[in-house]
């Protein structure tokens, strides 16, 4: 007997929408009757849009209740609304935006949730206990990597409470226009990464010696909070191993210096213990990558629900990815807690518009071939699905790229949408837990912050069962609600933050490079 085909399933996001997406695995063939009686005129792939009414040429195509484009030719009801049939609207101007009009009605508090974390001298809390070795320049990367291998083999077994040793490798430090105004971005990013809560306030630097980014410029006096009991002298002494130091004779003497200094920090890190802290100590960065049309239907709304839970619990949540919120700027400025926050949002959008313009592109350069294959026709549609990760709380704060978080609640941390650059900048902002949604699938991970990956579709979750930490595809299948998956994610976060559960990326030790955002010239 032939298998009974699964019932046709389409998802419409808003009552005003004149398109819906096909939810069935493998899409639906032409001739399929949809539940409302509409018959498909074309084969429509999974995640792609079907016209629910006749769309005459020039008509607005509505998804999420907003115009994601206009029909470039007549599109009959039941037809596949292919990306080539959609014209993209221009970006919303940055004048006359609704500024902080939504009011700041706080969400009801959520109390009683805790996790086990590492309390730091500056009051922040780590979710992992890692020795990070900062580098002032790429030149030292090979030597540091060699030393880290030896530290892992020879020292780490003696310090069982330390999770890992990580070299903070990057491409910056020399051969750059270090006094260019935008050079402030990569420099402060590196500085703030060194101070991430997962490193316990222990900072050591490997420097070459002749590089433009001298250690004192990277970490000026007073930039490192000092643990109690370590004396005032320690406050001024930045721990630097300089490879060009005359004391070094031969490669092994450099490696030995790094090992000797690492042992000092490992001893202190090893003495630390997890303690019960309120969920308000979570600093969560959310982003998406390898998105599809389900991102904005399943995973991102679930993350948005969880974002609200975190804000209600007093935690800090960052959302980012400027090109993926640019088309929703009016929603964001309206949600700003104060006119100053709204102004800061406009400032970051305007800066990024200019940055893209200098490169001869605009926000539409964001979408990838995979996004389009997954049903996302253009950046407007992608943005509407991306922005829902931010939930519904007032936006309390805006960070420019590379800045460090200054308060709790919901923050817009301006970053490129590039997964690695966004993750790097959120790490610099002080993130201690990362949530990443994906529809097409990516094995993304970070070496220094646990990354919880959420699949938008059950098919992906099934095939990538040992890479995806949570499946939000159950929402599209009607097996779970957005709230159910949001709560699941919230509880999973507390487990991962406490170290009781490791993410798949941690178990396989998969991680991407730190990639600095450097809009300044290189020389
Ligand atoms: Ca991204």
C-alpha cells in the first residue's frame, strides 16, 4: 500500500498576509488542495511562499503583516511566489521615526530561577572557567598555539577545576592604520574579549614587541579588575610575555615563559568553585545563521519568548545583526526605553548605512544563496523573521561594535550579521551564553562561550541530531507551542550555564575563529 501523504500544511504569520509558507518536508506538488480549498498551481518547495489571493502586478506582498516586496508581474492565487517575482522596497528612512513611543511598561518579574556559576572580582559571573591567552598581534599566534598544546598536555591535568586553555587568536595588531578613527573598534573588541566573564579576571598577554598594538595600548592601566587579596602592585602590572625580549634565547625559552606565566593564572582559576547565582547573572547573546523561512516561524519566535523570560528574570540579553534589523528600525525605535536609546539605534543604523555605502552595497547584500533556497526572498523578509528574537521587552541600551555591556535588560548590540563577527563582538560585550538559531544548518561554535544551537525544522534536527541542541521544528508541526519551546530553551540555558550539560559544539570541540570587525584601513 502506498504511504498516505502527510496533510498539506501552510503557515501564515499574520491575518493581513496574502502569502503563506509551505511547511511540509519536501514541499508540496502542483494540484495539492490546501486546507482552505486553494489548489496549488505550482510545485512549492518547503519554506517557500504560495499566493493566497491573486496578486496583480505592483501589489504589496505581505508576510508578518508587512510588505516584504511588490509583485513584479501578475501572480495568481495558488502560485509559487518565487523571489524573482518580488521587487524589494527601499530601506525605511531614518527621519521621522517613532521614538520611544511604546512606553516602558516592564514585563512582570520572573523569580526563583538560579544557575551554578563562577563569581568574578568585578561582580560578573562566568559559565565556564577558562584560561584565555590574549595576543596583541597575529605574529605570535604560532608560538602561542604551540605553548597551548603543551599547557593542555602538561599543566591542565594538574588543575582539574579549569575547563580549558584558549589562545585568543586574531588577525589584528600590526599592518593596520592604528590611529584611524574606526580602529577603535577592533582594539576595544580585543580588550573587552580579554575581560569576558568566562576568564575569571585572569589576563595574560603574549606580545611580539615591535607591533603597532602595544600591550599597554590594548590593556591600559586600570582596565583589568583585580581580584581581592592580590595586592595593589598587581593592579598596575600587566602580565606580558614578550617574544622579542632579550632574555629569550631560542624558541623553547619563549614557550617556557608562556608556560610559567600560565601556571600562575591556572593556580588561581583552579581554586574557584561554582556557586548558586540568580538567573539575572546570565548575559545571553542571540543570533541566527544559515536562516530559512522557518527561522521567523519557529526558532526565532521561541528565542524571542525566552528573551522575555530572561529579561523578566533580570538577566541581560543582546540581539544584534544590523542588516537584519534595518528594515524593522521603526519597530525598534518605538520599543526604545528612552528617546536617547532610540537616538542611539538611529546612530548605529546610520553608521552602518554609511559603511555599506562606502563598499558600494546596501543591506540587500546580506541574503545568501542558502537563505533563498530556504524560502527567504529578500532581506526584508529575512529581517522580519530575525528581529523576533528580541521578544517584546523595551530596549534598554544600545552598544556600538566592541563596546562592553553596561546594564541589564534587553540591549541592541550593533554588529554585522556575519556569524563569526557577531559572536566575537557579543563575546566582547560580556556574553556568558550564546543562543544560535539555524534553518539550513551550521556547526557553528565558540571556544570560550557555550553555544546552544536551535534548529528551525525537524528535518534538520533529525539529520543533525548530534549538532543541534534543541528542535523548534515541533512548532511548525503543531506538536509544541512557541511558549513550550521558549521554556525548554530557558531550562536548557540554566543547565548549560551551570556546566551540568555540555552543548554539542562543546562535546565535539567545534569552534569557529574569533573574527574582529575592522572597518579601518590596513596598511
Ligand atoms: Ca548571523
